[in-house]
């Protein structure tokens, strides 16, 4: 119990004494990170299904799916019974900022479904599928490799994790049918850099699950427009 209290106090101390550009150290043990990323990896079903169906059908599936996730996220912040159920079920897999009761936030699952919806709405299918597959697969590998083997740290990330992200992104580029190699490599580089460094608007940090696919997809569209 003393260890838990000391650890909690250290987290609180680090949070208030660290520079504003730094994040609180990741609280998740490897087994909980793996569980979290296993759920994350299951979102790979979205680009796989989208590849074989029309944009209209994809939107018909994603709009109610996102609405459901978004509604639960709202209720967990403002409706006590939902909040109790949510934290009882998922607390072990939540990051530090997701446990701060005084802040309203959307969780990673809602952000990733939002990303899928925005990709389908605004980007060509081949770009959307590539960008979303990168966040589903490469972000998962980066987190697990970084937490397991990461020795060379920068901020909350590691060179090992970023390397795993980039190499797996290149593999994705190689297997997506019809994707231009130049566009794919540009997307892989952009996604790796976006994952490695926080994307902020003012003091607001954009969730990786949203930033990685949208920034890389935007670069993919720009490269296609200006260079092909």
C-alpha cells in the first residue's frame, strides 16, 4: 500500500512540476498496454471491410457506430451510473490523462472511429485504407515494441518504437494494391513523425488515433495532386 501511495504521489508531483511540453509518464504496464492495443488492432477490420464495400455503405455503418461511441463518452463524463460502469470496466487500460476526473475527454476508441468516419468522408478510398491501416497496425507495434525494448527515449516515445512504426508502415505501403510507392512512403514518413511528436492546437493535444491517419492522409492527397 505504501508503494502504491508513493507511486501515486510521484505521478502527481511529476504532473505539476514537469515542463508544460512534457506528458505524465505512461502508467500502463505491458500486459494492459497489450490488452489496450489488442482492442486497437481489432479496428483493422474497418479498412479491410471498407476495401470491399462502397463509400455509401461504409458511411451507413460508421455513422451509427461513431454515434454510439460518442454518446457513451458523453454520458461517462456527465451521468454517474455510466461513469461508474465505464471506470469499473476499463480503468486498468486507461492512461493517466483519461483518469483525470476534472476533465471532459473522448477516449481512444471514439477517436479512432471518428478518424475512420472522416477518412471515408473526405479522402479517396486507397488513401483512407492506407492511413487507417497504419494507425491500426503500426501504432500498435510501436507501443508494444517501445514499451518492451525502448532504450533510447525522447519524451514518451523511443527510437525503437518509432522504428517499428516506420518499418511496419512500409510493409503496409508494399501490400496495399494500387498505391503509388512515392505517395505511400511519404505517408509512412508523415505518420511516423506524427506518432513520435505530439500534435497540438494551442494547449489542446490532438489524440494520436485522430492525428496519425488524418495528417498522413492529407499528405498522401497533396503528394498525389502535386507530384503525380
